[in-house]
């Protein structure tokens, strides 16, 4: 280096000086590039060391971005009545796909693609900011579908695990295969087709039974009163009863009480059937008990409301933003007697629709406490591989255009349930009102 410095201090022709300066410049640039490269290598090493933390952070960022984007898009398009352009949507989705590709291709460490996709989907749904929207796995979706259809193929029992780790029969559905072949409440199911089951395998047992077809036979080992019994059951379709009715005498009148627990596909038929039974005993009025009814199919609620209304009466209104559609009754009235409506804080959605429609059209009294206030309609969407999402697609309003979502329906006669009494004070109030009609 000393020799090089000495040479560069000698007098040289101008061209040589330029060459030397150029060499010095090149050396400095090479040194700078080398230093920058070393810094990048150090940075890269630090990045690799920190990737375990970044794994969580990157997924969180992707999930958040997906949630914010999809949430904004649905809110923008559904509730404001506008549509994002295809070009804009395509661009946004390309950005999301690009982030996913970067993670999958460049991430240091093992990647569970299914978990990333699930996290992204959950993030989209959560990003809607809607308490009714959710990601649903296959087991939950199957249970929901059974409830809404009002029937399934199976045994026809409600089971749970007891404190001994056994599968315990809580109740048996009337007319079900279990009822027909002699399985009873309090029975312990120990084996199905010689395979042993305990309380931690209830879901597996349910899947095995519900995957059957009508006519399939299953052998159940039952423990009852300390004895072991073997019962062969021919499985069949089980009808879920969503309507129960009875009648009471009050002031020399027969008052019908009809309890509707949900709005399944077959609830309408059950209401009609139960009303025929009540009509045979000559009821003069009817109490409809919707306490604890969390809703179900909107079409089922609509059909049940139509039983009480004249043709062309407005049942409800539905809106997806600026556009509102008026839903009118297109059927003949079937039930033409006074009705009293019984509600509580768990009366929601479809049951609120029926209550509001009968109150606004027929001036029916509402007894109980303010209802829940669910005025949004959800769609259950299969997204493949036994996965589903449920999200809100519309809002419904009462027949007079009143908002229900987040508001609920106020009773005309407010009375809370008094647990200190040995009778149902809300129901008794509703019966007294019906007897005076």
C-alpha cells in the first residue's frame, strides 16, 4: 500500500492521472458494494433467526388484511347497495394471492397450508364485524342443518357424558327408532357394534350412527340398573318436534297453548297439525309461546305468519341497502281466532318476525319482556372440504318498516318471569288475556 501511494504522488501525464483516479474510484465502489453485501448477509442471518416470531406476525398480517378487505367489500356492496368494480376486486385478490405465495414459497420453516387458509377465512369473516357471521366446521354445520331440516337419520336420543366417563342417554325422541326398540332415558350406551365408547368419544359415536341409511341395523350394548342388555335397532328417519300444544279451561272457555321452539323446514306442517287437534276441542283463542325461540328459516317463519293473516297483508320487509322489498301474504287465512303472543329476551329472528307481523296487522297483545333484536338474515355457504361460513346478507324490517336489529320488540304487557313462584306467571297472564278475548 505504501508503494502504491508513492507511485500515485509522482507527476504523470494527465491521462494517467485520470486512470489512477478511476481505479481509486472503482476500488472504493467495490469496497462499498462489499460492505453493503456484508450488511445484507448479516441482516439475512438476523431475519432467519427471527422467523419463528415472523411466522406468527406474517399470518396475523395476512389474516388482518384479508379481514379488512373482505369486511369492507361486503359492507360496501351489501349495505350501501353499491358494487366494487370487477377490476378493483381482481386487483385486491391478486394482492392477497401474492402475499400467500410469498409466504408459502419464501417462509423459513414448516408451513401448514390448511391452517393458513383456515386462519385467512376466519380473518375474512371476523373482519365483517358482524356477531352473527362465523366460520363453522363440519360437525357444527351438520347439527345446524339437522335442526333446520327438522329431521335426520339416526337413533333418536339426546346423549351426554356423565361424571364416570360414560355415554348417558338424557332423553329419547317420541316415535324414534330408540323409542321403538326400547332404549330409555338413563340408559348407559357402552358399545355400538361391539366397539366400546366412552364420553370422550361421543362425537365419534354420533358420526358412526348418523352416517347410516334408513334400514341399517346397529347393535347397542346398554347398561341399565346394573345389568347389561343387547338391543339391535333398525335406524330410520327421526323427526325433530318443534311444535307442542295443549289446552286449558279458563272462564268456561278452552284456551289453546302452542309452543314453537324453532322454525325448521317442517315446522309449518307441525303448526297446522297441532292446530287441527286444538280445533277439535273447540278452543276460542290461542297463546303462541315463542320464549327461547332463536329463529331458523325465514321462509318457515313467513309461512307460519301467513296462517293468521288475510291475503295481501304485509308480513315483513327485507332490504339489502337502498332497495326494500315488501313481502305480502299470498295465501288464504287458516287460523281465524284471537292470538296472544308470549316472548322473552331469547325470542329472536324468525320468531320476532312472526310476533311483529301479528301485532302490527292484528293488534295482538305481546306479553313478557323485550325480545332479543336480531334483524339480519344469514346465508350458510359451503366453502369445500366440509367447511362452511355463515354471514349476513340482508336485513329485515317489520311490516310497517320498523327496525328490529339491535332494538328488539317491546311487549304491550311487560312482565318478567318470577322464579320464586311455583307456576309460570308469564304464561298465566297470557292465558288470562286470551280468555277475555
